């Protein structure tokens, strides 16, 4: 009888440990913010910030409705107003709202002197730095998988170091970021968020951040399939396992927005 009880106790303990391990899986719904004023007028927007447009508000609200059935345990955003506003609009559609946590490490790529400049000015300069004739040629190479986000970000940084034609005579302050800087802070930030969620027992976490920052994260995790800008309010879903690895489950998913129509 004692032997049977001992075996049963061992089975219970093994089951409990297995259940705990399963429960600590964390799923991150990594989302790009809604459309902003600078997005609309095609100006570079990294650490610079502009508010959501009416279309940006609408798509954030649709995303919120589309995510209503997902039980979230936490919500995070970058410290940019557009990410904060998107997260708040998403939660406004939920029955139960959660505290909003902000993290500087979730910011968009910093573009230095190009902040607020026309996208074309920044991308033309980056294209030349990377060996392409124009923004059009660079973006075609990106679409064809001949260049990835790492070289593009580094090309912006290198071009910015020489100053810009729209700010003649003004020198770079060295604030344009490299791919390595962005990838490190994004991986560190997502790891911190995931580990905190795991300490809560696991579950789903909404993370509102930025397009190029997400693209950088994906490449840092080993994915080079992305060959177009991420859509506003799209969801890139990552699973963080007990082994400390990120598994990419979906990229640029607009189905949650479509559910919220």
C-alpha cells in the first residue's frame, strides 16, 4: 500500500511540474501602431512623434474589437505617443482594461537628422549609400529579397553621418541608430516582457511598437522573409518558450483587424 501511495505521489508531482511548464508559455501579440500624420504625408518618423489620424484611430479600434476574445494578462507599448494611443484605443474596446506599461526599448529606429524630413530624402540618401540609384531601386531590391532591414538601417545611419541636404550646415549628433543597436534593445525588451509574463504563470501579452523595429526584431530572430513594410495595426505573433527561445507564429497578420470590422 505504501508503495502504491508513493507512486501516486510521484505521478502527481510530475503532472504538476508538466502543467506548470505548459502554463508558462507566453504568446506576444506584437503590433504596429495605427496610421499617423507623418505616415500620411510621407515623412520620416522614428523617435519623432505625431498623433494618429482618424484612419489610425479607426484601425486601432478595429484591432481592439478583433482581439476581444483573446485573454491578455499584460499590455506594453513604446514610450511614443502613437504607440501609447494605439494601445489605449485597443483596450477601450475590451470589457476589462489592463494597466499600460511603457518601455523605451520598444521605440522605432532613431533616424537622427532625418527625423521629420521627407521619406524620399532619407531613402534616396540611404539607397545611394547602399549602392542603389534611388529609393525606388532600393525598395525593389527589398521586395525581391536582395537587401534586408539590417543593411537598410545601417545605410540610413551612414548617410545621416554626412549631414542632409535639407539641413545644410547642420552636423549629425550621432543619434541615428545602427541595426545592432535596434536589434539588441528590441530583443532585450521582448525578453524582459516575456520573462515577466512567465513569472505571472504565462499567457498572452499585447505589445504595441513600430514597423521597422518589428522588422529588425524578426531578422534578429533569424527570419528574413519580410520584404514589405508592415501594415498599421498588423499583428506579428511570437511564442516564448520555457527554453528562452522565441518562435515566430505569424507575421503582419491583419485578420484581427478584419474581425473587428
